[in-house]
């Protein structure tokens, strides 16, 4: 059996065609928690969500880097607050029922 745990510090976004609106929705909820969201490629390179959407449209709905990552960072004034991707995702989905294409990043670990 394989067990899975989620990565508390990031979310995966599988809809590059809606990346900017997804990041905006996550940013709105993260802001209330004292966190920042940092959109990145899978390799950790910062990306512009609007540019990701533009590239996706140019390529007919396909983006060369898929999925993308949204990293969560506590702001300096909230440095004691632990970020939690599941908490942010619940909050954002509660406000934006159409928030699709966002999921927890999971790490599979073999059972001992």
C-alpha cells in the first residue's frame, strides 16, 4: 500500500487556461490569513499568471508546463502563522464555487 500526505506549502493548478483567475481567488483568501501566494512553474520559476493564460490560448489550450504550482508564504508580519494549503483551498472554494483545477499537492510514501 502507498500512503499520501499533502504538501502544506503549495497547491497544484491544472487549468493553465484559468490560471490568473485561480491565483486571484487564492490570493484573496490568502490575504485574509496573512499569507502571500507565489505562482511558479513546476521547476520553481516564478511565472506571470496572465502570461500563462496567454501562452495557453496561443497553443490552443495546451501549456508546455502543466500543472503549475502556487506556493504559500507567510508574510513577515505573520511569520509565526503556519501556512496550510488545505485550509486555504477550503476557504477559497467556500467563496468561489467554480474554483476548479486546483488541488492539494500530494507526496506518496510507501507503507513501512
